[in-house]
C-alpha cells in the first residue's frame, strides 16, 4: 500500500511537470540538516540555576545588590553553599536590610559562601574544611549521613551548573570576624 501511495505521488509530480534530478548531480545550494544527536544545552551558570530554582530569590537579589552576578557567571568552576529564602528570612529584618543596602559588606558575606573549584558532595564529605573566596575557612562535619558547614545543615547537594555546583544550606553563613552589630548602626 505504501509503495502504491509513493508511486502515485511521484506520478502526480511528473504529471504536473516536475522533473527529477539524477542522483549523481551535485546540489550546490546550502542545505540545513538538523542534528538529532546534539547535546542539550547545559543547566546554565550558578546564577541562572539559582534564579530558576525558585527557592533562592533572596540570594539572587543579594548577588545582584553586591554586583557579583558577572563574577558568578564566569568560567569558574565554583562551589556555592546557597542559603534558601527561608535561611535569609531567619536573619533579623534590620540585618538583612542593612546588608542589602551595603554592597561591600554584602559581598563579604556572599563570598564566604563561595569556594573556588567544583567540590561535589562526595568530595566535601571527605574534607574537614573549605577555603572561601572571602578568605575565611568553613568547617565541614559529616556524621550519620548528615553534612554541616559551620552551623548550617546541608539540605540538598550537587545541584549542577555549567560553571560549578550548588549545595543548598539552611542558614546564612557569617564569617567569625564579621561583626553584624556594626551593620545596624
């Protein structure tokens, strides 16, 4: 049946005056061919992944307020310990407002959440500390299937981005030498 339909289609074209080119003739017109084996686009940068996740709106706003979005869209790789919106909401409102109003101090806090290099969960659990881009060390404790970074619990690991990895945490990390009290004055 399929052969009959195909034959009728060809006969119909020929009856209308269409001419078939010999198979040996080279067609010099450009031809677009879809490559069905192309890799899908990656997840995006750390900033794109955080923005699209839906649980990091405050973090993304803070990254923009601190003018760090271009740096975190760079090649990296980076490991970001990403506080959720709930983690930021746990900060006193005056503290959060003061941080968002002071890009330099905000950048210090945010850089404390970023580690140079891509450290997946399987690597992090073997470490006792991480060196942040801010310059201070973050303590890592892995015990009974739970991972803590300083006093923050790791909620989700290995959220992959084109330029690194995100680990979701339940608290905003504050470097030991950072005085939050000076923000509210």
